[in-house]
C-alpha cells in the first residue's frame, strides 16, 4: 500500500466528509464513540503494502493539542503505520569479513583494510527501495508483513599508503537482481557503472571511465579487483540485509517525527 498516496487520498476525503460527520457528533459523543472516516485507498505501485487506517485512542491532552479534526485523523493514520512498521522491523546485522558499518541518518559507510589498502564504501538509503510495479500489486506478489529489500547504489574507494592517488568505483544493483532474477550462482549481484582514478579531490575536470565503453576483459578484472578486497557477492547479500533493516528503521523514525510535528501546538 502506498503510504504517500494513501495519505493524499485520506486528506482529500477527510475535508469532504467533515461537515457530514459534524451532524452526528452529538449522538456519537453520548455513546462515547470517536468518529473516524475510513477513506478508500487506491493500490498503486510503491514501497509499502500495509493496512493503514485503524482506530486508536487519544488522550484528552493530545486531542486538545491538535488544531483540526483532520490533524487528529492524520495522527491516527501515522500511529497505525508506525506500529505496523515496528511489528515487522528487522534487527541490524553486522557485516562479516572485517567490515565496520556506521550511519549518520540516511548516509552510511563501511570500512576495512586489505594488505595496507584502505577500502571505504559509501552509500545513501534515500531512494534505495525500488517502486512496486502495478502488475506486482495486482497479483499480490508482496507478502503481507514482508519488508521491501533495499538496493542502494554505492561507491567503493580504495587508497594506498604510499601514494596520494585513489580509485573510486561507482556500483549499483541491476534491475534483474532487484526483481529476483539471477541467471546462475556465478552471476555478479552488482555492476560497476564508472571508475575514477584521481589525486586529492574529484573536480569537474576529473575524467570518468564509463564501463559501457570498456573491453569485457578490463571490466572482468575490475570485478576481480573488488572481490579480492571483499566486495563480492557475499558482501552484496549482507549489504542488502543491512541496508534493508537500516532503511526501515529510518522510515519509522521519520514517521514518528512527522507525527510529533502534527501533534505539537
């Protein structure tokens, strides 16, 4: 279920229904029932498939802090989504082969050493969840409660102790990997998009080697170069697991911040 699309539909219909619900408010208040408008939600391709709208109880203090009836319903929707995301959250797993992970919000870094070389992998969780295709939703291919895997693009930087030069390789997960299509076990899970060899800082004048123009043997040796330094299929599998858990954690944190902002005076 698309949270952003559900939210848009929810707000649009809430305004239209508010006047109608006011006529029943006195009757409902006698029965101590809180009116809740259940808006229809259109299933479209997106990153989340959850049932969003559930009734929740609010304290009088929280209700008094909200500016409008629409704000109250908005917070109810957010609380429901936050709870469901927490119920299916994953624990953050550590990487093997000496990789040390650190996060600053949506930005992440992995570091290790190899025979004096320093290897640093940088990535962002933003935009790492591929959108669901409409046909996937129609056929119900996303299991209830399952998290959508995260496939961040990442950059591998290698530096050596006796030179000021560095090499950076921009990598990504092809669509067939994201779709779960793998020809065989030997197929590389990630691809290299470009390579930069530079000294000091990368500037606009720094030349970028696009791998589309490389000889196949050169590209194959680049993959081997990364594999020798621990960036291989095992790394890719653990990286996907790590970033999936981290992305879901950041999503919950951001929803909580949004709810707190809407609830504040």
